[in-house]
C-alpha cells in the first residue's frame, strides 16, 4: 500500500519559516520525481516545487529564492523548506510522486499552512 504522509504544516506569522516533510512508503522512492503542490481556497492546485530522482529541482516563480525542496532517499522523505512566508502562501500543501512525465501517480493527504498575524 502506497502512502505519502505530509507533516510540518501550521500557523506562522508573515516573514516566518516552516519546514514540510513528506514520508513515502510502498514505493521505490529513489526513482520518483517528488513534488509539492498547493491549493488555496477557490484556486486551482498548483505546482510549488519538484525534485527529480537525480536531484534536479524546479520551482514556481512565486517561491523562487524563498523555498527549497530536498530529498533524503535513504529516509524515503522529501522536504520543503519555506522561508519569508507571506499570507499569499496560505494553502493546503500536498506531496506528490511522479514516475513518468505528465502523470502524478500518488498524492498525500495534504497539510495546512496558514500565514497570518
């Protein structure tokens, strides 16, 4: 059974930081491109960042130089370090696993991130 379990969300003040984690099980983690998506109320889910099996990273323009995606294959875990958070970053953040381009194979259940004073 495949599971992607996110953690680390919560309430943070503007300018603050959070680190999200996604622990994967039931898949050969090292071969998957792992991604972080987010969905704010009334908006479509959007890609925030991804990291390929080889470590190549990709970021949405809105989070470049603020967010960092990383992975530890021996821990089957992908991380999203989020700095300089703003209220516009408020959303449910989802972890994803993708083996082939164009298809998300697995999703996590999501973790809420709220940026507010």
